[in-house]
C-alpha cells in the first residue's frame, strides 16, 4: 500500500494571531456542537474549532509525510504570538490510526484555539478574524441525557472470551509474551449525541485524564504516550488494572494490584517497550524502579512516569515529535510483545478494525512542542448517524490471564464512557 494524503482543496496559509485573555473561561464549554477539538486536563490544555486546513494520510511513511506537511505549512505562516508558550501560535490537532500504514490518520488545523497553561490563557485565530471577536460566551449543552440502546460490536462476550483463551494458548506455546485484545460496543441514542456533553461529563469525572476530541473520536485517556517541551520528553505508561470497591474492599483491591505478579509482568513489558524505543533518541532517561498506583473513578492502574532528555546532535537527536511518536507506537500497552507478532494476533483474533482507537491522539505546535496520549476510554461518533457511536475497551493478555476476568475488565473500562453518556 502506498502513502496517500488528502488535504483541503482550497488550503491556504494565512496569518496566525495569538492574544492573551484576561479571564479564564471553561475551555470545554466554549466548544461548538460540531467539529470539537480538545486536549484538556484539570482545566488546562487546548480546545479548538473550525478547519483552516486538514490532512488525511494513510500508508507507509504516513507520519513522516504528516511531519513534512506541518513543517512546510508552519514555515509559510505570518505569526503574531506574544505568549510564546507550548500550544500558543500555530497548532495542529491529530488523531493517528492504530496502524498508520493501514488506517487513516487525521490532522486538523483549527481556525480558533483557546488555551491555558500555568495560569496563562490565550486565544489564537488562523485567518483574518480579530481574536477578540470570535470567542462567544459559554454555549448550552444538551439539556438531558439521551435514552440509549447497546448492542454487541464485532464479537459478542462469549466469542471475545474464546479469543482471549486462544491468545493465552499462543502465549503458552511461546509465540509471544503479551497481546492486547479489544472489544467494541455499539450505542444508539434517541436523539443526536452532543459531543460537548460527553466531554464535559468525562472531564468532571476523570480530572486526571486528558479529555480529547479529534474528528469525532472523543474520550478521556489516562495514558500519556509522549510529551515534548523543548528537549524534555515525558510519558506515563499504564498496564495492569483493578476495579474499584467500597471501603476496605477498595484498599484490598489496590494492594492486590500492587502485589499481582501477573499485572506487574504485564506492566514491565509495557515500560520496557517504551524505554527501548526512546533510548536511541535520549541523552538521559529516568525510569522509576517500581510502578505507582493511578486511581481513577472506576478503576486503578499500575503507572510509571518516564522522563528523558532528547539528544542535541545527530539525526535522531533532531527528531521531531511525530517521528518520536512513530518510533514508540505501538507500545506493549496497546499492542503487545513482540509488537509485530502481537499485531498479527490482534488482526487474527479481534475481528474488528480499530481505526484510530488505541492510536496516538493530541496536538503539535510550530515550535515542535506537543502532547500525545493514547486514544483509550473513547467513543467514535458516527459520521452518517449522529445518534450512534462505537465504544472501545481493551485488556493486556499475558500468561495466566483469565478470559472472564478480562471480560469484566473491559466492562469496567466501557463504564467510563457509558456513565458520561447516561448522566
């Protein structure tokens, strides 16, 4: 398959203007009902709307092509940016396919961006509009939750458990060490789904996650694939999950996760895959010896925060963020170990096209700074029917994985988006 790109037919490179805002608006509440773009955590981050330009790309070398497109576009812009922080000035939002060589990745340059970092709030426009004239007041959300109907996706629960059992057998035979298997769930509402309502509920319930939206894929991910600020690189690796409980049961489940040999082995594979991919690009890399617990409203994860310094010289030391993302994705956290073998098993057993689920999602500015998470705990809204969506959830399968326990884990992960839809 050869690389192919689709850009806006009338794409231009207009002026970009960034101005400071005197107040601190609720970022998500300013999004319109269509075309919402988001990357927000604890009230900070970026939201955008409108399309000044767009790239859709698929095939071998897709991310290299996207990086070249963004570099060329950014170089031609007339930029007036008095803020000068990561995320100000020209920005592109991106949602990358799980398999960029086979699936379509989407890059959107918004007409309007509102950002906040470290207490500084700004607004950026691309084009002729005066930034002070484009920010409306908070927009009303859908007044009540929709009535929902759910249906099995590619595999029903029994068939998916059989796929897990088959994967465990492959692992036992020595074919691979880990594979991540996902499920999809179809949801239909009695009215068009309001993406702003979903984002608002996810941000309120999961403040420590990154609430994202790009081209109809939206969710709240706890996993930071890669952040670049100057030469500093950072990532948060998650693998190993336990449900929440009440009172003493919650404490018991947390202790059990930390002590679980199965979950710690799964986590170590995910950390190792990221570190091995980053090491050639870094002059220093700090990796904690032990994972910590990340506690969310519905589950807990084993978590490891990795921090590195990118090399100053050499071809790899000058790598841009999209090249780095291409190098580290897919990690064992969303694919498996070894990745090539795990990807083949996913294609054989999952029975569905992941699309952009479990792919990198985030933003990149003209300086090369940016943040990419993994598109987890998410829903893909339908282009054809605004009242329907696909939900996704996956689990890391290793030696000793129990199909029924893994099914329960997917149900816990589905619950993150289901609760936002139903509340």
